C-alpha cells in the first residue's frame, strides 16, 4: 500500500492493511465510532519527519481474542470501501476544472452560466454549454471555448479537434 505494508482489496477498493504484524480495517460511514468504542487505534504512518494518521483501525486484538463481531466489521469495511471507490471514480466526485482543457477560470464562467456540475455539463454537450456562456458573457466570447468544451467532453486536448468536427460544432451554434 502507499502507507507501507500490504493492502487487501475488493473490487479495486482497499479495505484492509497489514503492517508490522498488525491488521487494520478501513473506517468510514459510522464505522469509526464502532472501532473507537472497541478501543481500536488508528494506523499511524511515519514518514521521515511527519506522521500521518489514516482511517484504518487496528483490529489485531479483536482477531486474537476471537471477537464475534469482527466478521460484521469486516463486511461493513469492505462495503464502505467499495462504495467510496465507486464514488471516487464517478463523475459526481469530479469538479468541472478537473476535465480536460478546463481550469478554474473556465469553471467559474460555466458556473456563472448556470452549469454547476460535471454531470450537467456532460448532459448539455459543448454547443449548449457554449451558448449558455455566450448568454452570460455576450456574443463576443472566443470560439476557442467551444473547442475547449468539446475537448473536455470528448476527453482530448482542444487543439486535437479536427476541422470537420469544428465546422459541425459551429453549425450547431447558429
């Protein structure tokens, strides 16, 4: 894992960490309180001069004492980890500025035009987004914005958009 030790994964989501003969389960979503009540310590990752405390709890004593609720904690930890991983990979977790060709200034322009999230941006498409920005900022908005929006949606740099595609986009803006 990125903290040292060995990470255990389910559906591309890390739910456990084995380090220095101890086993840690990932917290989150109400699990933190359960782990704290069971006196499970958080994992501390020591790196040169800094120590990072991460959301993994030492369950070694619970395992060694045969704690009957450990299976339930394990299942909850796996479920929580998978859910969090799916969210991280979804468009809901992305900001507009995280899309290709977009930066903070373009994100602000798009938001001022009434488009607040990536999902709406993708649903509307480059032409509708561009038209909304033109309404908000006036018709003299640089046409490069249309290419940038198209590239953001297609996942490519705006300079790679071919001339036929540019003509098609422009025709749709009329």
